[in-house]
C-alpha cells in the first residue's frame, strides 16, 4: 500500500467506465492505494490530490502498472 501506480485500462461496460472518468480516472493517470478495508470492503485511492473510495469489485476493474 502507498505505492504509486499508473492506470493502464479500465474494464466494464461503458456506463461504468464513464462514471469512473467523471470521478477523475483516466488512462495514464498516477494513483496511490491508501487503504483496503477487510472482507472485500471499500478501497481508498488517492487520485489527483483527492481521496476516492470504491467498492472492491469496482476497484478490481481498474488495471494498473507499477511505476
């Protein structure tokens, strides 16, 4: 946790991807994993100096590469 990664792609239907883009996610953007709650609870991610919480299953659809 706390490691910086870069978004390589986002999976899911077009509505889901556009919802992520409205929250500031886009390919090539640096993100940082802050916290994972137990039992597949929400995942907290720092993106563009904001903290965003996503459901575990939604966060799993964001493909990243470690930079």
